[in-house]
C-alpha cells in the first residue's frame, strides 16, 4: 500500500523522487526509495549511492537548535539569555527561547541577498520592525534561526559549519550528512530545483536596497548539492535556517538522539524538545520542533499528540513519537524541476497512516 501510494504521487508529478524510512526506535520497519528516471536521468549513474536530499528547514531542529542546547549544557548560554547580552544592539526583550520557539516577533522571511551585504545580515535583521511583542505570538521565522546561527558563532568563536561538524555530524558518524557538500560528490545528490524560480516570485513583494538587488545573480542551473535556500546560499551555504543535506539512514541515527538513551544530549535536555512552550497558541512549539498537538500539523492522527516534528520546504519531513518510539522520515524534491502547489502535508499524514498499519500488522 505504501509503495503504491508513493509511486502514484511520483507518476502524478507531485515530486520527482521520494525516500522513506519508518522505524521503531533503532529497528527499521520499512524503507523505500523511487524516482522518475525521465525527470532525473542523471541519477541513473548513482543508483548504488544513498539518495541524499536538501533538507531545507529540517536544519533548524536537527542542527541549529541542538547546538544551542549543547551550549546550554556547557553553561555558555541559557534559554533565558537575552540576545542583546551577546549583540548589544539587538531588541532588548528577545531571549534565545523566543528565537527557538518562533515567538520572538521577528518577521518570517526577507530576501537578505537583495537587501544587505553578507557581513551586515544581523544588523539588517535588527533594523526590521517586530511583527509582535516577544512571547505573544508564534511567527515561524527563518530570520530568527539566522540570528541563532550568529549566536553560535559569537559564543564559540568558530564557524557554524565547524561547530555542527564537531558536536553532531562527526560525533554520530553521519557519513552522508553535510552542510558544505564536497565538490566531488555533488553530482551524486538528488537535485532540488532548476534555478530559483519559486524564490524569484516570492521576493517580488519585498522592497530592495541598492546595490544588492542589481548586483545579485540568480541561479538558473540545476541546484544539486548546494542549498536551495537563497539566503543560506548567499551566506556561504547555511545561515542556520537551511543548508543541511542528508539521507534517511543518517536522519534516523540523528532522530534516535531525541529518544531516551541519547548519547548526544543529557537526559534533562530531552524535555526541551518535547515541552510545549506555547500552550496558549494554535501552533505548539518546543525547542526546535512543532508538537503534534498543534491545530494543524503534518504528523496527523497516526502519531500521539506529544510527538514532535518539522517540515522542510523542499519536500522533507521528520516526526518522532516519544511514546511509541516510532520515527517517520519522508524526503522528496517537490520543487524539481519546478514548484507545484501540491498539499505535501496531506501526503505526509496519509503516508504516516499507511506506515503505521505496517507496524500494526507485524505486532498482530
């Protein structure tokens, strides 16, 4: 049933490829990959390679938020640390918890590459008026996570890539996980889009500053092994909001760290990823993740209300159910070759239900 459902979605052109993994803790129950060989003929030569995708916003809960938690464990930061204590010109009332839970009031997005120099990104974000008072409203903000990346670099005095590599990627031996993809393997990765057509259209409603707008060169080639997100691309590969590449197997290894017996976090830190810090909102947020108790999620009824998850705009998602210890990973490239207004959350929820039935049959 799962394979038929997935293959039909590929045939209808909802995405050019998909990779799924469903596990009960460390035991993989179901794993499947397929792609449209007519749309991605280059991948025929890589059939023996693990399919690696641009994870987009899964970067937030899998890299950026965990790095902040690790720095909290080391005593370098706390959830209540005010950003202005690190960057004195920042908004006075915004804390790291606000940024981690998307309650800072910072607007959702802006085409930074059309508005400011690379070394002036933080100042530009500070210059933007808040959309709400900190702590009052959930506004999913890529810009907020870009600020967190700046915090990580300021506190550690190291590049974001290097900190992620040491604290997470190398520590867990994630051999197919990258922020900066090595040049020699880029052609082995699943492409995300032909150019940046979706973001070109998205950016048209924003005001631009000269000379950044006139000097910016849009990518018009197949994006393969380089982040689809233009802000992260402009910032050197990742600004903490996007830029992570990985396979379902590596994500499974990383997802296990958010369940008991984690080797990456201290036991008390696990609560941060499951605690609902926005119980008064329709969008329930923990550190890095969205809870399935939210009004609308891509998790669906197959998962417990306490499950945590996140989506990536390129067509990716991860859900972790701490009660049943089930892990659901769906990677696709729904932007390739161009964006299609398909309801990915509907696909994800149905896929979760079908995967759940596999486990139920095994259990019975």
